[in-house]
C-alpha cells in the first residue's frame, strides 16, 4: 500500500543544522517521516550522527550526516552545497545548532561569548544566505530560537538570551528579503525541553518547572511536530514570525 498521499514533504530536500542529538534529531526523524530527504550537520558525535542516518535509511528514508562546525562559515556553506549535490534540491533549512554558556557577568569568558554569537546567530545567517541561492517558491527557513529571547529568569544567561533575541530581528529581516522568492522564514522558540543539554530531572529543572503554566518540560517531538508544520504546505502564509512553544514559561 502506498502512503505517499499522506507524506506532506514528499520529494523535498532538507538540511538541519545541528541534527544529531536532542531537538535536532527529533526534527530530522520527523521530516524524514513526512517524506523529505534530510541532511544534517553534527560537530563531534560522529557515531550518534551516523547511527541516526542509518536508522532513517534502513527504514526506507533518505538521510545524510555531514560533519560541520557551525562556528565555521565555510563548513556551513559546504554543508548546504553537499545537500544540494546529494538531493538535487534544497527546500527546507532548519537552523538548530546552538551552544549555551552560563556564567556571572564579571567572569564571562569572551571566547564563550564569541562562540555563542558565531553558532547561535552568525551560522543562521550564513546557512540562510547559502540556502536561499538554491530555494524557490515554497522554500522554508526555520530557525530554532528560545523562549529566553522573551524571558531570562535566572542569572548568567545574558549572552545566550541576546543571541536568541537576535534571531527575532534576523527572522523578520530575512522574511522581507526572501518573501519575493516565495521563501518563508520563521523562528520557533522552545521553552525547557528534555534533552541531554537540559534534562527534565535535576536542580536546574526543579528551578524552572514552577515558572511554567504547564508544570513539565517539553518533549523533543513536540518541537519537531511544530517545525514539520511550518515546513509543510499549509504554513505558506506564516512568515517573519517568532512562535513560542514553551509550556507557558513566558506567559
């Protein structure tokens, strides 16, 4: 029995920047499930990345793991080109690579500050610039921001919050630039989501859960489903938006 009628992203080519773990891996799996051919970048966890690609390929999908440090602009550009070469097209770009450093202002290392900007902001522009050269009508760029753009209720996160706020303006500007090409650009702002980087159990989680309207961490699939919707054909009228999925953290 053919399921192709229900695959909203059938034949599409996608690239997920930062796709080997956590939210990124859930996005890779969901886009593949919807029928897209998915390339994704990783920086260090080669075994994890190759296992994810193999899992999708073995299930009859098409996935490609690409080593690329998002702080390296040429590596990001090469990942875009490698995706186009592999799939013959690029329709969807998800910018999920992100780093977090937390420290008091007086002690915040400027090297950490620069890396946060390079990965969380600069790579989003670099990837979007490269991808836009290959995208046409129906193209989708989806940035993964953070509810911390709106609310930073704990100390030590100023540079991280700034990097995620920067995506709000970048998303609006890119939406204006790329709208005439038929490309939408949106920013998904997750709240606390249960991942290796931010587990739902522990002291940090216990401090955040009381701040949420829904008293639990999100699941990676809850972010991936939102991204898949924005990547799909029904979301064509949404662009320049920062859309929060945070369990009421910023409510």
